[in-house]
């Protein structure tokens, strides 16, 4: 039985971190054993301990600046990882963040162990990418968009390292989510109110400000509609904290305090998604993938997504959702209203969305594809 070490620092519980947890839930534990090396994020640890994997602590420094202290910490992380590889008798490493890719790659140089990078976005620093690109046996990306981004940065001889395996969805889970807490009761609203939601970290490029402006136009026409922002800013990124402050001020300036609700970070998001009438994905920059889009589709919730990056590989405009530029507040508002006002359109998106997820994003099939890489050398 091969022993796989998954390295995931997990400063917060985002899409990349949830990918690791999803994979471990569907991995074949009769063929592979897993150790998960991670940090001290309580929400992540609580979920990780429910998976069939040994969980160990590994501190990896954030690499925003190259001070003597940070480089010393980096060296200690590499040494700790080499020791862990020996003591756990690891056969292969699977890394799940840029810091993990860097530390994992430096650790396996001496150990001569294969390593697979799970590359979730387009933020890998060019210097480190070119320095380390020879080390991983494979680099798994979630979309053709991400693969194309990195292929432009690298010589052709490295292109074959990249393989597209989309993040999967546990379809049975999302189609049978129990609603343990009614949003109508939580927000003290009548049962006739319908919800339009955004899910994810609050950040300038995620488009919560455009969502709020569209909310004002929708509620003027459909007053029994409420808009939910599910997620918060990151304490590790002060720009996101400042942006959250600005959009809260925007809600006040537009007099939408009764129409727009900030629900904050939630550990259990699926029951909230299930209570939406429309999910909006409003990123103004290309999204590497768009996890919440697939989750909403698997749940049977109509989706409106940005036409930038990964979402275009999930949504076929007008068939299983809408692709709308969030900068066009009028069009975004009209698209929301069309779904809310036309039940046959909402049903079409619901049925075709579920079919799309079943065909392309089934989590069990995704897990098998990743496990096949473990057998390659």
C-alpha cells in the first residue's frame, strides 16, 4: 500500500483546502494510506480529523518577504518535512498551495520522492515556478484556462507536466442536503422572501460591490428578494479587510440595509446554498475555477457567473446558466429577474446544471483520476 503525504498549510478554509478534504472523503483507502500535514486552522482541522487520514502539524511560513527570519523558518520547514518523510515512510507527496509546492519540492530533492502539485490558481511566482518546474512529476490544474496561463510562462518541454483534472463534487451529498436552520427564521423574514446569494472570500476582484449595486435594481422591481453575502475578508490580507469596510458602507449609502445581509464566514455553507433561488458569481478577474458554481449546480440552484476564466468551462450561456459581465449592473439585475420571474427558465437551468455536474465533475471519478497518477513514475 502506497503512503501519500498531502501538504496543505490551510491558513483559511477556501476552495483549495476544501478540495483536499473532498478528495480524502472519496479516496480509495484500501489501496492508499494518507497523512495530512497542515497548520493550526481550527475549522480545517475539525473537518480533516473526520477523514480517514493521519493528521500531523507542519508549520510553513508565508513568503511575502524574504527576510532572514522568513528564510530561516523556510529552512526549518524543509528540514521538518524531510524528517516527516522518513518517519512516516512516505512514497509520494501531494502539495496543495504555493508554499507547499516550494517546501515540498525542496524537501524531495534529497529524498528522491515523487511529488505532485495541485495548482489551483494563477498566482505562482514566476521565479519559483521556473526554479522548481523540473521537480514535480505532474502538475494538476482544474481548468484549461489555468493550464494555458502557465504554458505561456514555460518552455514547451514542460507543458506535458500539466494535466487538467477538475475539482469534483459529491453529487449525492449536494442533492440531499438537509436544511437544519431556516434563513427566513434566522433573518426574521416572511416565507415569501426569496434569496439571491454570493459565496466566497470578500475581495475586490470577487465583485461583491457589483452584486450590491445589482441588488438595488432587483429589489426595486422584486421587493420580496433579499441578497446574501456569505463569507468574509481575510485577516492575512488587509486590502480585503478594507474592501469589506467599503462594501458595507456602499450598502448603507444605497439604503439597502434591509435588502442585503452579510452572513460572514460559515463552516456549513451547503445548507445555505440550498435555500437560494439564484447563486451569483461576480468575479471581475478571471476565476481559476469557481468551486461554488459546481456546488450550486449540483444542488439544483440556477447560476449566473462571470464570463472570465474557469466559469466558461462550466457554464454554457443560456443552457445551464447565464454568463454575465458583473460590471454591467443593469444586465446582471435583468438576468437575476429573468430567473426569479420565469420558473420554466429556472427549471431548465436546474436540470441542465445537474446533468453537467454528473457528466464532468463527479467527485468519485475525479478521485480515481488523481489516484492513477500515484502509479506513474
